[in-house]
């Protein structure tokens, strides 16, 4: 009998997603385990597999369809030799498909002061682009490569892939962007410049991930009563211990390279063990105190910020934490994280020190109650034993939810964190 393919729920909180691309076309034979489509969630682009075998008889939701509800039918498969007439019965039995809105027409680019200038340009719809010849051919590319190409308006069909069987990978797109050697195929859409009241700009469509980030951060800043506490931490002892540990790193599988951020994650975990009241979440019925110490680490990706989690960080050594952070960050940038690797967590750290940022205040990542913003370590004049001296100092700012973490609790947490950072040998006990 006909087999309906439904929009999957790729995370417990997912209610809708974007069907980025079909990897099979109508009439293709499908084996169990074959990749059917790429689904874009708020955090990653994931490939879904077929669980049955048959023929992909009908695709109901096309490529680049946003806002597709979970459990909506997106395609129908038939068993080999089955009557295609059965497809209509399956479709008719489903709720009406949610219409996918076409993007609004864009005003044409016009120089200020030219005939048919900004006012006329705003009134005239821009013609819809004509699909290129290359767009009808299947282009093999990784999800991350497709996202980078889409954001930079690089035509994938014009890039030679260096991956297996000619698959286009991230490096290929980055090379095309850097040299602008990838010319758009004929008729392909490109960024559209606008002129409004004499100011030119270019529109970049928001991804599903970017929209969700915007909504969650707006809700956080609007609804959560943030307060901020800052502390300066001396880093000289930590930097010395880090150098000693890295000097003793072995070659091969046992090699490690500890970063300052690895010490920070370890210090947060141990400080939460001393002050468990900071490892909390607010609900209208109760304040939840987490028994597990799971630290979310903010990672910048091409599509926006994502926070993979170091679970049970208090029970892990520096080398283990370092390896996990590197692995999770790399797969986050490639869009390859599984939902359970970035959903949850009780506390977030955001480190912008590598960008030369001295101090900043971060927005809380709900439903968590705390996020620690870490600035760069720099040499500053300090007073030691009544005398002026030079020390390497790092400024850290805690953003906390006053509903669930009182100011005294936040202060005790920062005191414990500072003590651990300035006496790093205690992290090895």
C-alpha cells in the first residue's frame, strides 16, 4: 500500500522546519537507509533516511519550503509494482497542506536621482528569476557547503567539488568566495541591491536558524530580569600551568592541547559544584535545581550561534573537556550536531577573548538562568602587597536571572570561579 512520508520531528521542541532539498526525485527507486531529503531546523541541517523501500511516487512539498509543520505529509512512496492511483487516496486522507508563501517581490536597483529612481523602484516588482539550466541537474554538496553558498550567493553548479565523487564541501565554497571565481549560472538569483531614500543596501534572507535565534533572544531580553556581576581574574598562574601541561602532551592518540577556555569550562563546573543554587532554571511553579552539571559552550557558526554541551563537566578532566569542545565546535560549524548535543544544559559560557574583546555582557540562554561572558586576558597594572605590579587579567561578567538566582548566589558563584581560576592547581584535585 502507499507509504506516506511525514515531516519528522528532529528535536523534542521542533514544531516546524524547512525542507531544504530533496535528495531523490519522483520516480526514483528508494532502499531502506537511502538519504531522502535535507531538513533545516533552528540549529542544524540534517539528512533524513528512508525506513522503507519502494518508489518515490509523489513529492508534495518542494525544495526550499519553510514553515513545514511536523507530521505534515511531504511525499508518498509506492511499493514496487503498486498502482499509482493509490497516491491520491493517501493525499486526500491527510489534512490540507500548509501553503508555502513565495518571497515578496524585490524592488529593482536604481541609482539615486535616476529616472524611475527610489520611489518608482519601490512601486515596480522585480521580475522573478528564470531557473538556470544547471538548476535542473543534481549538484552533490554537503549541507554546510550549501548553507555557505546560499548565504554568499555563490552558484553551486559552477563550483568543482573536491570531496568524494566530486561532492562540494565547505573548502570549495570558501575558495570560491575568497577569489570570487564562481560566476553565477545564467539567470541565477544574486543579492539584490536596493536604494531607499538615498541609502543602498542588500537583503540576505533569514535562515530558519537565524529566525529562531532572534525570537528566543528577544524573549529572553524582554521577559527575563537580567542582572550583571563582573569580576577580574589574574591568569598568570593558570597560563604557567597550561604551558607545563601542554609541554608534556604525548604524540598520537594521547596528544592534547589545553586552551584557556578549557580551564574556564572546568572552573565553571567546579564552581557550580560549590554553589549548586546557580545551576538552576525558572518555572512559574518552582525553581529547578539541576543535579547534573552540563555546560553549554557558545560557538559561532555561519548560520548563527549554537551552544553544544559538555555533559557532566565536573567529572571530566581538562584533556577530556578540551577534546570534546574541539569536536563539538567543529561539527557545529559543519551543521552535523545531533539534537541531544545542543539541547539542554544548565549554564552557558561565551568567550570572545580571542577577538580582543575586553569585557561584555551576554544575553541569557533560556531556560537557563546564567551565562558567563569572558573577555580577553591582557597585561594590566595591579597593586600587590602595596606595590604596583603587572599581571595578566581577564574580566568576566555573569548575566543571571534574578527570579531564580539571587544576587548573593551569583556573587558566591563568581567568588568560587575566581578562586579556581587564580589557583588552577586546585582544578586538578
